[in-house]
C-alpha cells in the first residue's frame, strides 16, 4: 500500500477513534441525564456534579469526528448528511437543550428548577435516540424501506439503554452512599435490555446486510472473529456478577468496601470497544456501506497530506487535554457548586 492509498485509511482510523471516544465519554453523561428523573433533588445535584467538569468537553470528539468526515471524505459527508439531515438536526437540538438546561437549572428559582431538570432529561433522550436512529441507518448503507426503518427504530431505543447502563456504572464509580446503591440497581435493570438488544442486533444485522453476512459467516473469518462475540459475552456476564459484589458499592451490611466501584464502568467500556471493532470490520473498506469506499470518497492526496499535519497537532492536543482533565477531576463527586 503506497502513501496515497494509506492516507485515507489513516483518516478513517482517526475518524473511527474520535467517534468511539465520543460514544464512550458523551455516552455516560447522556446516560446520567436519562437517569436524572429517577433521583431526588439532592441526588440530581450530585449526578450533575459527577459529569460537570467533563460533559461539554466530551462533545469535542464529536466535532473532531464530523470535521474529519467533512474534510477528508467530503463525498461521504454530503451523502450521509443528506440522508440523515432530520436526525442530525434533532440530535443538535437535544445537545443544545442539555447545555441550556445545565446552566439555567442552578440559577432558576426553586419552582422552575424541576422544569430545567426535565429539559436536561429530554435533551439527553432526544440526542441519544437520534444517534441510535442514525447508527441504524448508517449500518445498513442509508437504504430506504420499511424493514430498514424498523431496524433503525429498534437501535434508536437500544442505544439509549446502553447509555443508561454506561451512565449508571459511571455513577457507581463517582458517587457514594444511597446514590451509589441506587446506581447499582439502575445498572442491574438496564443490563438485561442491553444484552437482549445486542443479541437482537447481532442476529438481524447479517439479515439486512448481505455484506456483513458474507464477512462474518465465511470460513476462516468466522473462526478468526469468534473472540469478539465471546469476549463481549464474557464482559457482560462479568458485569452482572460484579454488580452483585459487595466490593462494588458500600452497603450497610458488613464486608462491603466499594474497592471495585470502577470495574463495572470498565467492563461496559470494554463492551463498547469490542462493538466498535466489530463495526469497523463490518464496514471496511466502505465509508458508506456498499455505496462508497474510503478511497472513492477521499479528498486529493495533497489535501490529505496538509490535513494530516493539522491532525498531528490537534488530535494529541485534544487527547492530552482529555486525559489531564479526567486526572484532575478524578475521585468521588462532591457537592455541586458554581462560582
């Protein structure tokens, strides 16, 4: 593979990495937003405090991923945005509503604060469902027809459930006391829908996509790829067992110490990463499944070379800032305070 052929692959990898980091990082704070209505007023403040230093910066990865799509694969950008214009607009409305509600809820009078809490919850749900709808259509190559609409609608329900599981395990890791125990309970409730949803998607996707079916169910690829579903299943089983461990949350009963409060979140992230590997294998070498390869969609080699210089500066900077911010604000969430 020469330099001209390798550049589109590099940019595809950068875009995929950006979107994976976004889904994990913004996924947990969307999940926390979706759980907000289940908590008391004091617990709501703690939940918001647990994501306060991170949630806005997490969306930087979405901007980076979409930016790479625009400048490195302009043909694919036009095709995808044309087909998904409405859900993209709805996602942006949801993200904007979350931002407005986050700032206004603390400044509002007590009588109005529940309204902004509901706005934060609704914005989280709208953004998550829109992302699920877009993912469902993207996997199937933006095809039209009732079967593909149903498939997208199912994922529009299942992705928020996965975000709820991710958000609940984040709260297990970041909170203490009754809220932490509630988060364990929420994670246990969300676990089964996520498992059933992943199983359903794994069965249906090869049915609606002949390309995916051929790539996964032909020998010897079937044997080589078998570790991905097996490791995913193992992580999900380990997650369920871990949520019942006394070392995850501090209970009134003796013997509980909460030392493994981080493990459920790591296991859910592992499931997301394995799913991303499977999706990447299913899509490659397409930017739009069965319609546009990454080499057909890529910008000119000279343009990509110039863009690569910018990415070589931008991506490490964003990654470094992300790691630094999580290190600075690590530990249990404290009382919500605004300067």
